[in-house]
C-alpha cells in the first residue's frame, strides 16, 4: 500500500498505510514506531478527508495499549468518540450511543470509561 501510494501520489492512503505499518511494528515490540502512527494520521488528515479517522484513533489506542501507555490509550479512546461524533462532539449526550466501543477497549486495560452525562 505504501509503495503504490507513493508511486501514484495518493497521500491519504500513504498516511493510512504508514500508520498501519507503524502500528504493526509497535505490536511487534518496536516502541519507537509510535510517533510514526501520528505522522501517518497527520498525512492522511492533511488531505482534508476525515474518512477513517475513528479507525485510525482506534489503531493508535491499540498500539499505545500494546506499548504499555495505558493513560495515553484511554485519552486516545476518548478522542475516538469525538471523532465518531463529528460536529456533535460539543453535545456530549450525543456520544452516549457510540461510547460502548471505546468503553470496551478501556475495560481491557482497567481504565474508567468517560462519563458523558
């Protein structure tokens, strides 16, 4: 994906590919690849597209969890909720219907789910 995106000039897919490649490296034990996930997310975001943003936040949270950065993973899971809400993020009540997925992730590393009341 990375080579094809570079050759064809697809910055969105290049960013996504780099983020997933870096996440795979983190899970394999290369903790130095964590910043590369953010670099890939930034590259994809610079295109103006928000497609896949929640999935990229989930990817980052999973990599942070694998790296033992539990507090950071919890914060990333919260950001994922807001990415899924889009413009409704200012209305915290609207996040209640989608908070289940990040809550499940947070439960896996014994963190408290955010209270959206």
